């Protein structure tokens, strides 16, 4: 390995356990992971795109803030035990202030050797970002890779905290250090990226948010996942014995499909080719991942920008019984007449959400919601002046008027923008225990294309013919699972089947046009890509622009598209009877 890094042990797989999938996840997970069985590294992911905006707001109020304080709470609880057991700790909880978090950990008084990784924060050097940045974003972070983590561990660090590295880097860095990989070991690095992608969201890999609920026979809170990463980059995903949930080919497939785009998954350390992944059951609660191919990474790094978007407010009016659409139209017209017109606001979003059924057997089943959101740079425009105005309809509006909440104040919102930056414009730096700073070298990058490394191959489409014969209407989810999430302003829906025959049918059935039709009016005019992943019996559906300017700005009731996959599964379509059983 370059940089004088030597492996911690010979060829034994490194056991990396996750204790957090987001800022606010289960606090007890750290202790459960440390005490539940043997691990070599405890890692945790805290930095979603929205989290960077939250941390920026906290840092604006207190320059010493800007990191995930829940991680510090977890370290107060388990760091002493980690030191006793020789467990390394790696986390991106440093957010916008990794140096501050490192100092806070040192102040715990455990004598832990703490290192931190920085260089991702570009707020002071925006000039090289493409597209060019206007104004002053509240956060601007390049996605770094795992080599700074690897070098910190090689220098003897017990704890490594970072700013914005990729989620998978929390596995890539420790695996590269442990096994002595080189920066050109792209297949091994890609295998670690896949393992990291599976465990980064914690219990989503062990039965959480899983489409086939009947498969989860242990309904206790799921145990957090562990990746056993071997010297060749292959891995086994598992969990501690005696914990809840399930690790199966299905649960791992679901997480592999979460928040991805094209099969060539671009990262700072390598390009990982998701269409080469192979999964196989390896015993109870054990799934083996193999065959992953990697190639050189791109010459640019992804950048996440968050801008202050202005202020927003939402009021939800409840409509009951008859004439729902007429009541909604009347309420909207009357409200904006009271407010002085829609033009008072920079943006207005009105959605009629239908939950009502005819001749409903209960009051609540006869209701619909009229959800009205307004945005403006002036907080006074969208504050109580807006929400109080809705209450003027209470006695002068439609029959049965009431709201889901009392009048509310405005709240600030952010706008997410993806961008890129040349690698040479970013100084990936690790600050080692004792304070020595070291610039981290880049890997060799691709000069053209993103194809797999020489000698690799992409699996052929399923050789099974599509089932023919009669069909009958049934929910799409009868034959496939799904998991969905956000990628900035886009949403992805990973859809997979449990048989080759079902995949052959799904591959032909779920075209971009069919996906657009099934997802309804909000997707009618949006670009949609469908990427086949035959090795996983899966399709990845990417819906561009459905989340607008990202989760912090989106006016969808489900701003991160978490339920979009389950909505797609609920749609009734014609399915071959041979698949329905």
C-alpha cells in the first residue's frame, strides 16, 4: 500500500459494524454493536444532504458547533470499551467542523488517539466549482474518499472523524488499511464500496423498511449490520447473534438499490459497477457479496451545495363529505382573495390530497386535505400573516371547515444543488494524532468513459423467457419489492423480483413510459430512466426533478420520496397468472 500503510492483520476479513444511518438514529446502537459480539471497527454515517444544512444553521449560531452531537454522546458511552477491546472508531460526524469534534472527543479524557479528515469544505474557495456558484452558499462540500481514513488508522489513530466523505468511505478506508490495498486495487475497493453502501443506512440492511413484511419473522427492532470485508474486496453482510430483524438476499438487494442512479456508480476512490454484483445466501443471517468490478474514478469530485432559499409556511385544510373538489376550489379562491392575491408570494403550491371514499363508514374516511404552501424571501409575508388568514375561512368558507394544525409561524428552508469540482482544486487532508498534517494523494483517474476494468464483464439479461398465457389484475407489488429515496431533486425507485421469470416479465413491462403512467400526474412530464440490473433481478427507476430543489425545499408531502416505491407497488396492473401462483 502506498504511503507506508501496513495491514493490521494478515488475510482475515475485517469486521466493520455500523451504529448510525442518519443524524438522529438509535443512540443505543453503538453500545449494542460494541457489546453484541466481535468487531474490529465501529462506524457511523450522520451526513445526509439535509444534515449539512442543519449543521450549517447550528454553526451560524455557534461557530464551535457544526458537528453531530449525538455521535459525541455515543462516544461518551462506548469509547472506553472500544479502547479496551481494540475497536477502532470511524465516523463522518465531523460534518462542518471535524476539528471541533476531534477536540471534543479528546476532552472526554480517555487518552484515545484522535485524527480527523478535512478539505471537503469549499465555502472559502468556490471558484473551481462547476457550474459556477452565485452568491454565498451556507454549505459547499466535496465528497472525499477513504484514503485519509486509511492513513489515519495506519498512523495509530483510535478514532477518525471526517467531514463530508462518501458514506461508503467509512468502510473503504478501514478495509484498505486492514488489507494493505493500493490505490489501483479497483476491484477490491469497489467491493468495499458495495459493502459500505449496504451497511451505511443501518437497519435498512437488516429488515428495516423492507417491502416483504411477511419475511420478517423476528419483529424486534433490527440489529444493526456488520460487513466482513475480505482481502479481495468480497464481503459477507451479517448482524450480531440474537438481534432482531433479518439479513437475507432480499434485504441486501433492497439496500443495494437505495439512492443510486446509473449502474456505473461514480466515487472518489473508484467507479463501482453495480451490474457486476453477485449475491448469495451464506447461512442464517449471512449474505455473501462477490464479483464486484471496479475501474478508475472520474477526474472530478461531487459537490453538494446548500443555499438559503427563503421562508415557507404550510397550512392544511380538511374537506369532508360531498363536493370535495368544489369545496377545495372555493377555499383556494377565497383564501387568496383574503391574502391579496397569489402574486404576493414568490411561490405557491396547492395540493388536493384525496383520502375520502363515497358513503364512508367512518368520519375520517370521508375526508380530504387541501395542503397550501407559500414561499417568499420575506419571512413576514409567509408567517402568521398567511396562516392567520386561513382562519378567516373558519366561519366564512366551506361547510365543515377545520385545519390539521393551528396557525403556525414561518420556517427557513434550503435549496440543494449538485455540482462538481476538479480533484486538483481540493486538498484532501488528514490531521494525525499529535497534530501533524498530511495531504492525501489521489488515486489514478479515468481519462475516458467509466467502463469496468479490463477483463470484467457485465451479466447478460435473464435467459428465461417471459411468461405468457392469461393475465389478471393484481398489485405490482405482488411480484416485486421496491425501495425508494432521494438523490437531490431526483428520486430513485429500486424494484426487484424473487425469480428469473418475474424479472424477465418486469424488464419488458416497466419501461420509462409505463413507470411515468403508474406514478401518476406528478411524473407525467418528467424524464425517467430505467436501468436494468439483471444480476440482482432488478430495475432502477430514476425520476428526474420530482423533488424540485431537494428535500429541504420540496413541497411534496413525502419530500424524500420514501413512500414512492410502495406507491408504485400498490398500482394494479395486468400480471401473468403464471407469476401469481
